[in-house]
C-alpha cells in the first residue's frame, strides 16, 4: 500500500512537471 502511494505520488509529480513546463524536443 505504501509502495503504491509512493509510486502514485512520483507519477503525480512527474505529470505536474510535464504540465507546468513546455515539452522541448531537444531535451529528449
């Protein structure tokens, strides 16, 4: 359960970063 919550929080943070910052193809 804790592992699931940690994973969900990590995905949420990553999603927020992707939503807040424009995706730059040169950074891939």
